[in-house]
């Protein structure tokens, strides 16, 4: 089965999904939100690269973090004579045939219609691995993990020749953020530990070892947690149909962080609370 990869040119299934196994969902978390607001159809803020003449292009490979997420340890059952109290956990399928197995268990965690629609896709774990890899670098791989689009259209208002981000835009993301914040992060972390062998296989197909997988997951969460909370009105500039943040400090943020800013301060706080809860659950199983 073909593996979606951040470094490949493979096309991914456009179905709506979201499965963030373990941190991944946090992460996707996260993210989440994050997808359609970038499209030029909504004329959202985008990071636009303006080509400049250079003598020679230099590409620097991203640093691959390493970390260790502790293994979950199952408590030993109290001894009771002649009674077998513990049932064996179900055996994991192979990665190529894991979608139904994973989907059924995710629906036990959350069966809300929006979440159900997100995970109704193929190659859930491979997509999760690729999406988490992107999030760790502050980018959102919308073709690999498309999420629910924001409702309504992007809006601004002008005052004294200054363009401002309309605070009414923040509500456009409520549906997605409500779904994300309804996910119990302790259960997501348990799902991560349970399916870890399959996730390690998905990451290994991208060339990562288990410690790099853990580092990628935790770094994606840290990118979310490092996003500033902006409560003041946000000033914009506009090049053609593309809006940018007027503040260079905001415009220089990672694409993921800029997308979080577009969801508004309250929504960003809610997402960061989920990310922090997931991080805690992963590191303290």
C-alpha cells in the first residue's frame, strides 16, 4: 500500500479525515482548523514567498528532533484464586490492513458526526504520520489531512486607511475546534501507546526511527504551545488578493502558528489546552 509522505509526490485521498493517534490528533488538532483558511478562495492570510534573484539556492535540511515518550505500563491485577480477571488485548493487524481496526476504536473514543466524517478515509496511520511530520515543521499538509473548512467568508474592515482582521472570522472555526476539544486527550494518548508498533512502522517508511517519531510528535505540540495569544485587533496588509500580517513579528511566524492566530485568541487558548493535555498524557502514561 502506498505511503503518503511529506517528501514524496504521491497524491492523497481527498476524503475528509482526522485521526490523530496519540499526539497526532492533538497535533492535527489540531491543525485542523488550520486547513481551508489558507486557501486563496477565502482570501485568507497566507505566507507568500516572493522570489528574489540569488546567486545560488541553498537548501538546508530540517533538523529531525529526537525524544522519548515513555512506554505505558499496564498495572498488574490483584491476585484472585481460580479467577482469571484479565483478558488479552486484541492483536494488532498489519499496517496495510489497520484502517477498520483503528477507526472502530476511535469511534469508541468519540462518535460525533464531524469526527466520524474526518476519520472516514484510508491509510489513517500513514496519513497521521505524514501530517505530524509536517506539523513538527510548522506546516499543514492539507492534501494529506484535509479538515472541515471554516464557515462563511473571510472578512476584514478598514479604518483610516488601515486594514484590520475582522473578529467575526474567529467564529468560522468553531465547528472544527469544538470537535477537537471534545476529544479526551487521555484516551487519545492510550490509543497512541496501544497502536505504537503500527505508528513506528508508518514513521519508519519515511526514514524515521522511534526516537525521531517521538521527537516529531512532541515538537508538533510545542509549535502549537509556542503560538502567541493576540487579544488586540490585528492589522493587515494586502498584496493583490492576499492578506498578510502587518506586524513583521507575526508575519514571520510558522504557517501553523499564523493559522492559529486566525482562529482568534479564545480558540487558540482552547487548542493549546488540548495540546498541553495531550503532552502531559503522553509523557506520564
